[in-house]
C-alpha cells in the first residue's frame, strides 16, 4: 500500500498543476493539514458550476472523484457552505474555467 499524501501537500501540488495549465484557482477554505477532505468547485463563468469530492469505489477498490453537486453557481455555493459548516477540516478549492476543466482525471490526482 502506497503512503498517503497529506491534504496540505496534495492541495499545494494540485494548485501548482492548475497554475501551469493556466486555470485560475483559489483556496477558499483551508482544512486539516494532515487528513482534511478536499472539495473542488469549477465555475464555468456562465452561472453554472460543479463540485467534486473524492469517494471510495468499492467495485474497483480505488479512490475516485465524483460529482457532489452541479447546477446554478449559487446553489453549488450553498451546498459547499453547508458542507463546510458540518466539517471544519474540509478544504475547498474553487476554479474558473469556461470548459469546466479540473484536471482531476489526470494521473496522480486520484
């Protein structure tokens, strides 16, 4: 079993990868540096957004990114606010990309 990265290190690496891909990203909530869960929101700049969370896929025994919410950006923001109020250790990263790119499907980000 491979060692797990800390949340803080994963977030720093992800933000660097986004910057190199010219995708604007903002850390809007800093969670527990060691084991805080991470949510990623991408706003497509047309009033819509999607939020992603990591989940464990029992059928493949792997961690995968799944859509937590999608729709109007205010609705997605409200969900993130509720999630953050329930879990103060949560990290929230917000992206702005017209194509909705998150890079979460790339190697090393699962």
